[in-house]
């Protein structure tokens, strides 16, 4: 009989502390700004944020690299001791280990073929007072600019009254991202990561969620621009990890859009 794991805050805390230890071990400077924008009405008892109705939030994180969630969570935990519950697609929980971690951390697993149960679970967590973390771009951007967003984050905020916390992460893609192979220790060692937390964004119940999503996209892009402007490493001309409009070697926004269109068509054909 398979072991039925239950959410465990101590396991989540251990995972966060292990992440902090890894950051220190590899001497990764995690340089945060805008932390004053995080909700200031949160209650922390001991080592944990107290979850209370009316104090939930949607944490919207940019998605340039596969480790962006680590740095977003570390910054929020460092300030509020909050354990964010991430929305994770089922295809990314294929291994028994990842599935176990998701259960222990009480993350929300989304089946794209039937997303309604996961959406209802996410709303319930927000109403209970949890921080619900999402990647509103829906996938990794390889233009290193914030892509047009899906409307889920805005919809959840509108339905629950929870604020949206825009979190921009820059530099994590230099360690591990799509199309660059696996993680290499030399890419992690002392590689700076900038994180910017933007002002809380509110979505009225009657606001058009597409307009709200565009407001969120602009807030996230402003955060990325702040991070790039203050990033403590000077890229070489044409550096692969810089956006094209800043002289980097990334694909352009137009090329990214065309690539996204092709992927959507392929997904429709193959499911």
C-alpha cells in the first residue's frame, strides 16, 4: 500500500532552510528590493506565519528560469516566514519524489485537461489565508521579457479579494533554464540573483481580468527592468542571458510570440 503523505509545515520549513543553506554554500547573493511592499498586517508566531482568513495573497512570479520559485520563496519567507503554496502542473510531478514534496508542502497540482478542481482548491486556500504562488506567464520566457499573462492570477484575486504580490526574479535563469542543458555548478557559484517585490495590486470583482492581467504584466516587467538596472554583473556584448532590446543574445519579443503560437498549435494537436 502506498504511503499517504499529509501536508507538514516542518517538512516545508526544512526544505526552505535547505534552500537557504544551498544559497550560502554556493555563495549566491540574493539581492532583494521592494520588500516593504509585502503585506504589513501579517502575524508571525515563532518560525511560522499564522494563516488567517482575509490575509491570503496571490504571489505572481516571473518565469525566466527553473529556479525562480526558489528565490521568490526565500525572499518571502525571510520577511514573513510564509510558506507559499505553488500551482504546479501535473506533468512536472512525474517522479515519486516531486509528488511527495508537493504533498508535504500542500502545493496545488493542476491537471490541464481538467483544471476546475485545482482552481477550486486554490480559491479555498486563498480564502483560508494562504499565499498562493503562480507563474502567470504559463511557461518560461526565453526573450527575458515578461510575456502576455494568463488570467488565472487576476481571476483568483478578483474572486477572493486577495491582493496580488508581483515578484520579479532576475539572474536565476543563468543557472538553469529552458534550452540550456542541465545545471552546472560553475553556473551557480557566486551568480547574483536580483528579486524585486512590486506594490500590491488589487483586482476589483467587476474588473476585466484581461485588463488586470496587463496591469500585472507591466508591474512584473517594471520589476525586471529594476533588477537589470541594478544587477551587480556586467554582461558581455551579446550575452545570451540578456534581452535583445538591451543588446543581448536572447530571441526578440516577436520571435517569442511566434514560438508561443507554434507551441499552442502543437499542444492542440497532441493534447
